[in-house]
């Protein structure tokens, strides 16, 4: 059996992905409606004729309803205009030989009424305000106290994810990734810092704690119509956006992975977000054991050497790479040829226009 490397193809459900270096979802704040600049950005980072880019691209977080976020100008998938805009992006990526998934995103309590449709109050599992706030468009305004969703509304929000999956399929995406990480809505349901509910969506036990996530998966799979075209992202060990690291985080997420493997055996992949150093090396082995025989991927701070190590040891089946793809659209070619990487211009990461977005050069 040939040794697995970053450049080996991988079968993900009924899709063949050309390599195991996948582009992570990254917010870039370039507009609410995908346009030609979006197309150029994603096209540049796709596989191309020389296999220089990502085999699979996961888009920036795509909002599933018209709400505000801490970032300005982020796209959604809830209107016909947005669906049509994404269709052009998808077509251009396909012309350059990559696959592309939309990341379905709801920020939950990390929203603001002044930026949302009809000035709607943010919602969350419970009426617990996140600490701090960084709304750039509102002069650094703090987060607001969210309105706790009623029991019936929780199911409605799972269905909202399903509708976004249907819209993603209309736009031609090869699949979707559910954003269940980084302190946003799905993650909020699984953490005591944001969830003090006493109903079946509380965190009294693992079954209740996992319920919303599993319902979202059910709705998204039904919406897209193909279990093998759906992935999900988790960050088991995170303090993002006011969350806390639970003492039983590894145990709980191992339980959740086993539930996913049992209920959704053909799921495209599960991504574990973490720094994968020190203690987390042990954790990823635990997660690998819990999700044995399925496609497990990882994200955050992967360089070429770490990617090769984790693939060869069998800890992960593919890696999602973020920041290096911002400034190196031909990252896979650079890794393969050991070319020097270009640095990110951080002043333009969340700015507008093409500077720092589509003007990074390929290695000649």
C-alpha cells in the first residue's frame, strides 16, 4: 500500500479529492453578495492545471440568515441574489479542477441588533451575554445579551441550517460544512458558559448536550440530499468568544463522534480544530479512536512537516490550511517544491477591494 502524503488523493464519499491539503474557511469581509472578486479569489486557490492549489476549498463562513456579525460585509446564502452570486464562484472553481463546499454559519449570541434585519435581538441557547465585543462597524461595541430560544425555536433553527443546505445545492456547491466551532451558535449549545437551559437542549448530560448538533446534521443532510456531501467542524478545546474549556471536553466530543459515526455513517468528514501540540496530540488520538474508519480532518497551524507527520501516522486523513493560503494561492505547489512562502499582509485581511485579497503572486 502506497504511503499517504499531503499530495495523495482521497475518496470522500462519492467524491475523489485530488490531494489532502484543503483550504480552510476564512472570513475576508469582501461583501454580502458574492461577486467577480470572490470568484477570482477562490479560483486562484483552486487546483489549477499544475495541481498547485487545494483539492477541496471550504468557503468563508456563509450566514444562514440576515444577521449582523463582528466582521463587516460577510456573505450569506439566504437570498436568490446570493445563491446566484455563489453559482458563479462555484462554476469558476470547478473550471480549475477543485471541489468546493460552503460553510454554513450562524453566530448566535455573537451578533448585534443594530446590524441585523429589523434590528432583531441576537439569539442563543440562554440569555447569557458573551464578554467583550469587537464590532468594528459600531466603534467596538460590546456584545448584547441574547434572547434565549424557546424549545420549539431550537428545532426551527436546525431547519434553518437545512434550508441553507438546500440553497447551497441550488448554487452548485459540491457539499457543505456545518460550522460547529469557535464559539458560534452550535458550539454555544455545547458549553456551560453559554447554555444553562433546563430542557432537552441543556447540558445536564451528553445526550442533551449533543441534541442540537445532531438535529442540525439531520436537517442539513436532508436539505442537501446526500449524507456523503456534508461535513462538520468542531473545536473541542476552545475559549473563543467567552466559552470555557470543559473538564469533560475530550470525553464529550468522543461521545459525539461515536454518535455521528453511528447515525451518519456516510458523512463526508469531521474536522477537529485545535493546535495539535502537547496534550492535544493525545486528544487527537482519542478522537481518531472514537471516529475510527471514518474521514477525520484537522485544522489550525499546520505547516508542511506537521501535515506529513499527522497523515503518515494516520491521526488525520486530510488537513485544512488557512492563513498560508491567503498569501500563497499556489500553496500546494510551494510545499511540494519546498519554495519559500509569502507572508500575509494583516492590514488587508478584513479590508475591502482586491488589495491583500487577489493580488498575491504565484511562484514562477
